[in-house]
């Protein structure tokens, strides 16, 4: 099977795909705000996800990590 990355539009195979929450499970700015919010953001409908290639998923994850790091200071 082949899929299109929602970010870069590259066509990738099964081994190069990641399913990503469009809205991060833990808000990168506010951090963890409680289990109720965490569960609500974790369990979303299908339209709350996007398919990303490995490269784009790594970039999104790193960007969120940097935001969290900057907001901890």
C-alpha cells in the first residue's frame, strides 16, 4: 500500500507512515493539564488524525518538544 503524507504530500509505503494527532495529546504550550483533558485529546474521531511520513512526523514531534522546553523556563 502507498499513502500520501498530509504535510509534504510525498507518497510513502507502510514502513514510512505515522498516524499523528492533529491536536497534540499533551498541549505543547500548557503541558499536561489533567487526565480528563488528556483522555479527551487522546481518543478522537478519525478526522482528528492525519497520516505523516516518518520525516514529517519527526519534525512535528521535535517542534512540539522545543515548544514544551521553551515553556518550562
